[in-house]
């Protein structure tokens, strides 16, 4: 009899589910729209119903399910199961107990980038390395840290938040309320802001205008547009700077780069590597590999399943979970 776990990856518009075995094999995956109406109050019930419905379809008894892991885009207090996710409307909502009460199953919650890091560690690019730093670059920038196979979250859940590492003193205003955060310069919105600043200062380009988005900038850079190349190089500079500081301080065996940015490929990665090598402490770089993520959009679901198994003692030498 197989043992199952449900992984849930909550996004701003879509929430993805995966039914996995304890060996990390997918048995099913599905998605529902994220309901942000009414401050997201109805959404936990919809998540529970979506899981119950699918388990019934597969005729899987809850006795064969270890539990449910949930990745949330926001700040998470895992121990208390309390989440704050502005994109969904949750502010100090007790998501863990709400889901556990509805499902009658063990539920574990964590930040989505932390779980993507854990997913890559369990089944992806970090498989053979116990100490990894994962960065995801898309609309925003997130990060997750594993040390000796343990997810490091910090005392209030912000460990790994490299998107809010300050790279420009008194720089652009960030959504976190501070100025000069990394994501304001390298995430999709950051590239658009850079472009807008240059255009308003009279530095023109034949390809780009104020409506151009990140992918247009990367395409223009790949086509040799001078301004686009400059903007991408600037993003690579700040990214290299932040990752070099992270690597110097954390000394991981691997830095894994994921998120929508992978579409940019070498247009970003090549200059990033040049800047990173220039900034990093040589001793920290001695055994370090910089690699792209392998699991794409599924990393968070793998990580959510990993979290359930981890918290139940699966990876700590016990063959059966603690109940
Ligand atoms: Zn910030």
C-alpha cells in the first residue's frame, strides 16, 4: 500500500495541488483559482474541499495519507501555523488549524520560496547537496536556505528573504516599506522601473517603450539592443552582488536559480556569473556550484510534500512517521 502526501502551492491567481507518494512520484495534479474575495476568508474551505474531492475520486483513504503541506506567498509563522499573505488578503490568519480542522489530517505550512528550495533539495537540482541556497526570480524575488538537510526559517520566518536584501542605499521604494531592496532592481517589476527611468532621462531605444515588460527587455538584449543590454547587465550586477554576499555569509554547496527568470537563460546568467565571481569571497566559492533549478513550477509542490515528511520524521532515520 502506497503512502501519500498532498502538496499545495498557493499563488496569487492560481493554486496548484499535487498528490505524491512518499517516494516523490506524482499520482495526480490539479489546480483551482485562488479566491481572494472577502479577504481570502472563504479560500481555506475551498482548498480543503478540493483535496477531499480528489481523494474520493482516487478512493484513497485518509489513513494512507501522511498529511498536507502548504506553500504560501507571504510571511509565515510555521510553529503557530499563522500566515500573512497580502496578495490573498490574509493577515495573521490561522491557516494551519483551519485546514487541519476541515481535513482531519496533519497540516504544515511554510513560505512558498522556502518550499521551492526544499523541493529542489529533495527531487531537483539540490539532490546531492545538503546545504543549498535557492533563489527564485519572477514578479518578485524569493529565497530559501537549507543547511545540512534542514530548512532554515529564522525565528520569525524571514531567513532566506534575499529579495529584501538591501543593495542600493536609499534606493527605490519597496513594497516592504524600505528602500533599495534587491527585487526592486532584478525582478520583472524592477526591470520595468529601470527602463522607465532611462527613458524618462532621455536615453532612448528603437525597440523599447514605457509599456515594455521584462520579457521584452530580455528579448531586446538578446537581439543586441544597447539599452536593454545595459539594463540586464545592471540587474546581473545587483544580483551578483547580493548572491556573493549570501554565499560569503552562508557558504552553501550550491546556489540554485529558479523562477520565471529561467526564460532569460544566458542573457542574464552569463553577466551574473561574471559579477558574482568578482564579488564573492574566494574561499566561499571554492566548493560552490551555481546552477539553474530543475523542477520549474512543480518545485513548491515537491517541497510542500517534503515538509510533511520532514516534520513527521521521515528523513531523520525513521521509516514510519510519528503520529
Ligand atoms: Zn523590500
